[in-house]
């Protein structure tokens, strides 16, 4: 297939591109900037532009069979600071995308939603796709709303959407400046001998997925005929304190940790039930948390 990857130069996007190429697909990337951690790939056609530029986006859609929509201009911790901007830059621009796809008869789309922000503070875990959606951040509200529009377009116009709700991805090429990505941020600080700052008491539980496992699921689901919503995680929960302990084990030295006041935007506990994705796509996570952190550490040391 000829596949357009929106946000293909980002952390997750670059791994999705790798997986698509390995599977023999032709890839066009649309992103606002080049990849940060490696040079452009000769097999990829790159288009540089902003998500709100409907003309450039329409040009990028020409001749493609499917779209991977991986763009998000906000993260949970920042989205509530300007909810109007969050809606404009993510929801409204995605609606422009769907209209352009409709005009060009491009029907297949993979959308990366959220397996934490969409559910909010769940009543029980592991969380299944049909469980209530109670986001506590604008980021989560917008993700859920985009999902609803995708399935509205399916009913009205024949769109073929597949939505993945990933847990917390980590691994090589993830930014490590503290905006998003707990493991990458803590690893970078630990290797630099700096203090690790934890929001709250470290009891917050997350489901972490190695980025190559997530990319593999993205491609397998896109290649299928399935439509619908699927969780994408490891199915295992770890607290932040667990992560700190694993880091100490992997780095093999004691770490200094500072606990700060918790944040209202943080979901307290989220573990995903991934049974549906495993059965539908003959997929399962293959990289353990310990091995994934070791791989991530090796990459950080190589930079």
C-alpha cells in the first residue's frame, strides 16, 4: 500500500515508518519538521508542512491508500492550559483532514488515540475497550471526540477507521526533556547523575509498551480489514516507584529521588486489557519492561 504517515518524523511515527518499510509498503511522511535523531531515509518521501495547512495536506493525500494519523500538538499535562487551542489544533484540524480524505476517496485511516487519558480514573482494571470513557484532561476529551467523528464518518461516508488506544510508549528516539515520557526522562536524568523528580508519592500505576511493539500493532491493524477500537499496551501495570527500582537495577547504582506534589491531570491507575488486539491481529508485546529499558538506555548512551 501507499501510506501517508502524519507525524512520521516523531517518536512513535519514526518506528511506524520503519515497520511499514519492513513490510514492503511505500511511505510518505507529512510532518512539520525533520526527524531529530537520525537522517532522512532514502526509501521515504517526505513532505514538510503544518497540520493546519489544508492545501499542503491535500497535496500529501494525493495517490495514497491509507493514512496513519499520529499527530498530537498537546500532551495531558499541557492541554488544560489552553483548551481552545487544544480543540483547534487537534480536533478541528482532524476534521479538515477527514473532509480532504472524503474528497479524495481515501477511506482507510489508523488513528492513535490514548489508552490512559481517554478512560480517566477507571473503576476497575484492566480496562476494556467498552468501559466508560471519563477523561480528566482536554487531551483525553479531544481524543475521544475525534474517535466519535471517525465512526460518524464511517456511518455517513464509508470511512474505514481503526483506533488504537496505546498505553505509555517508551524506547529509542523518545524525547527526554520532561514534557512527556516518564521512562525516557528518568533514564536521561539517572545517566546524568541528576535528581529524579516524581509527581506525587510514586504510587501512580501505568501500563508501559515498548515502541517497536506498538509500531508492529499499528502496521498489522492497518493491513487488516478490521474497523473499531483496540487497546494497545502490555497488559501489565507498574507504579512509578517500580520504574525507579528497575532503573536502579539496570543502571546498577543508587538514584536520588525527590517527590513533589501530585498533579490533577494524572490518572491514578490504568492497565489495559489487550485481549481484543491480540486475538484480532495475532499480535502480542514481545519486549519486556526490563529489556525495553535496557534498549532505551543503550540508545541514550549512544547519543
